[in-house]
């Protein structure tokens, strides 16, 4: 399964990069395949429990520093399909190639 999520500190002002980095630190420490871009962090795992534990940890890391957090989450649930973090992008790139 793939889960894309965004953790936004509430009430911490405009410069929230340091707080968001706390969430990304949790994701990277999880050992699960992941990618962070300007808007979301995507995590790939085998089960709800595995992936949601990472999301929960990321939220808690930010919440510990600011007290209030907004979470946006999107999931692509498909059993038995590993390596999709890169495969989905590769499929689109293949269709874009001249």
C-alpha cells in the first residue's frame, strides 16, 4: 500500500520547515520506502498497521513541538504489490517518452 500524507503544524507561523522535518525524520527512520516532495511524503508498506504506525509517529513528533497538527492523507490500497513507489512514476514517464 502507498500512503501519501502531509503534516502541517497549526499555530507555528509561516516557517514550519523545522517542524515538518521532525515528521520526515520519523518516516526515514522507519526503514520503509518513502519519498518527500514539496507537498507530501509518500510511504510504501505491506499493511495498514505498518504504514499507519509511521504516519502516527510523524504526527506525534510534530505535535510534541507545537500542540496542534493538521493531517491530510491519501491511500492506495493494493495487496501484494511492492515497489510501487517507483513503478507508478516509471509508468507515467514511459508514456511521456517521445
